[in-house]
């Protein structure tokens, strides 16, 4: 009996913590520095961004938010005078590795910009554009398969019911909110793992902002999302983790709720309380 009690006691005492799933990272940067010509815009950025959550990126104008985002899918390098040092891993692939194919990087990492930029094509052709280039694997998909892809993508961005009867109309005729939703929709058929969004609501009115935020939140089950915003309320509402940058450096990276309630750095506190731009 004593033995049993001792065993029970000891097993209670030593009982291991319930097993927790290891944290998995979608984007890992290490020693990332970036220069535009002689001007250094990013300084030793070391970030681990978790898979399957929304991470917001905040900081004053010119602190390097867009530069950082554009480094992840390598669109900075279109500018001949950009130089990058350090590494960026996306889903364990070295984005700047010598054997990496740029088309593969762009396929894996979708990007949405401040102003919606639909192509001057029909709504349907906008949704299928990336798919036709990347995902169809060189074969011609059937009309019915494409119809299915279009419907699924537009449903995911909560646009299907609005546009299903006018899929052949020009995308540029849509409202800004609808155009931005369409720009998100057209990324989905190529099955990206990461979605980068650079102030996707900044051209929208409050109602449009709310609608796009709701959509972004819904997508977080299936994608890793990094979203830049100047809107503190949006960062707070619409993200799980938050990164604060200042003058090309990461100052703080934390759980969003923690960062807004108990920021660890004075600069973060000053920024989120609106004491500077
Ligand atoms: N194409 C470019 N050529 C040269 N310098 C650039 C270029 N793009 C950005 N910069 C500079 O790099 C720094 C970071 O700019 P970036 O656009 O990344 O900031 P940001 O945080 O996105 O700002 P904002 O909130 O205004 O969008 C700024 O000093 C900017 O002037
Ligand atoms: Mg920017």
C-alpha cells in the first residue's frame, strides 16, 4: 500500500507536462542586412515568424517594413542597386540559395500591395492568371476544372456571390474593396504557403477595411500571413503576433496582446501610444 502510494505520489510528482506540439516557423531570417546603393535600410534582422498565424509588421514611415516584406519574395532585387546579406528561409527553403528557382519562390509566396492592381482582364481571367502560368503544370486544364478553381478562390475571399453573374466583366470595373479581394483571390489557385500583405487596406474606406480584415482573418487557417499596417487598431484586432521596427531594426517581436498591453521597449510603447509617426 505504502509502495502504491509512494508510486502514485512519485508519479504525480514527476508527471510530465502534457506534450506540446513543437513551434514551427514559416519564415526565418538570420543576419539580414539590405542596402539600396550606399543606403542601409535593414540592419541585422533576425526573425522567426510562426506558421499558420497572422503576424503584423508595424513602425513609422521609412523604418523598412516594405523593404523587409519585399526581401522575402525577392522582388527587391528587380532594382539593380539592391544588395542583401544574410539568409531568409521560407518553409525550410533558402530563398536566396543558389539552386532556388525564382518562379518557385513567387509561387510559394503571394503578395498583395497597397493599391489593388488587377490586370486589365476579366474577373475570371484575373483569378486564373497565376494558375495558368504556375500551377497548371504545362497541361491545359478543362473549362469545368477552371470554373471550379475560379469559384473556390472567389468564395474564399467572400466575393463569389457579388460577382458570380459577371465573371466576364473587366476587373477594373469593381470597387476598390472588391478589387483588393480579387487580388487576394488570384494568389490562391497557385497554392502559396505564405501571403505577404503590404498595407492592403490603406486605399479602402472603413467598411472596405473591415471586409478585407475579416477575409484575412479567415485565411489564417490555411496560410501564414505577414501584414504591414499603419493602423494600430488593425494590428491589434487582426494579428496574433506583432513585430515593431524602427530605422531598419527589429525592436520587438511578441504576442500582439502582450505587445499592446505591456510593451517591453520604450520605443514600442511610444509608437503604439501614438507619440510619434
Ligand atoms: N527603391 C528604393 N530606393 C532607395 N531607397 C529606398 C527604396 N525603397 C525604400 N527606400 C528607403 O528605404 C527605407 C525604408 O523604406 P520602406 O519603404 O521599406 O519603409 P516603410 O516602413 O515601408 O515605410 P512606409 O510606412 O512609408 O511604407 C526608407 O529610408 C526609404 O527611403
Ligand atoms: Mg511601406
